[in-house]
C-alpha cells in the first residue's frame, strides 16, 4: 500500500513538473540580452540574438548596452543581427553607464532607445592607430626589414614610417567607415544627415543631450525599457516572463574575457571606440 502511495506521489510530482515546464515554455516572454565591455568577440552575442529570434514564445527583446565600443567589424556584425531581429519582433535598447561609439552603433537599429540622463553616449567616429618604433629600434641597434609584395603591404607595421601617400590612404579608408556609421544612423534615427554631421566629430553626449539631437528616443532605465517592450509586443496587462539570455560568469571569467577583448583590439584595425 505504501509503495503504491509513493508511486502515485512520484507520478503526481512528475506531472506537476511537466505542466510547469509546458506552462513556462508556452508563456509569453521578454528576453533581456546584455552587451557589456569592449566589443570584440561577437559570436556569443549573435547566438543569443538568434535564440531570441527563433524562440516563438519570446515576443520582444530588451538589449542592455554598457560599452565604450570596439572593433568596427564586430560592431557591424551585431548591428546586422539586431537589424534582422527587429524584422521579426520588437527590440528596445536600454543604455547603462556608457553606450558610446560602437556601443551606440549597435543600439541604432532598435525600435526604441532608452538612455539614462547621465549615460555617456555619442563618440561617433572612427580611429586606427599606427605606432612607429623605428627610432627606438635604431637606438638599441636593431634593424628590421620588411620583404613585401607591394609598397603599402607594411603600411601599419611598427617599423614603417608613414609616407604622406600612405597617410592619405588611411584617411580615405577612415572616411568611408565613418560615412557607413552616419548612413546607418540616419537609416533608423530621426535625425537628418546635415544635422548629424555637425555632431559626428567624436564628441560625447549625455543621454539627455542625445535625446535633444535625436540620437536616442526616451530617458529611462531598464525597467522602462522592459515596459516599452511589453507595450510594443501588445502584452500590457498580461502575465509575462522576463528571461535573461547569456551565461552567468564568475568574476575571474569576466575579468579574463575583458582582458581578451582589449588584447584583440590591440591588433591594428578600424575601431568604433571611445577614448578612455
């Protein structure tokens, strides 16, 4: 008799777990994705965005951005992924302490951008660094010779002193990448190109200043962004689950990942990165 009761209780508990799981799976959800630190490694973020896009129970996505920017290619990868996500379901960005340069760039495609009044944003521009150590090498008696297939193959090598022609080549490329930034802003933000060019010189803004220009839509925090996402998904007044996409990392892993991000952007490349 006791064995039968135990079996019955086990079956009941199992059914309750199953019903709970099915209820969770079917319940409408708002997914929160956090993008934090220097933008370098982008595949984990792309995976989270793809998960949110494919999961039918996720009705809207809030992306929390706290980043000074990073590599141009990585920023453009994330921008494109958010752009695709927006076509499937509402996307709201919530800016934290900093969402500048590439951090601002990845925010652009959202349906609505929230910033705190004191958020640092803007820093619309491009930079690439060239370090010339040829004089130091001469002093210590080290000579390095580059055997190259073309006169500009070593343009960013540290033992190469830029010629006026090479500097012009880099400036032309930077101008093109900068124009891509501006074109992507006016595609989604309520600001005209003529006005935008006045402010797109690398300067930073507070969230409140950015709202006046048209770079962000509203002043508010992440709770306001979640509320906005519910509204856009037509879920106001309905029970909604808030889920966080992304692995929970311990402090050491976060620190190591952050250092890896800085190491990756130390390679010469175009950067949407605020100076700090």
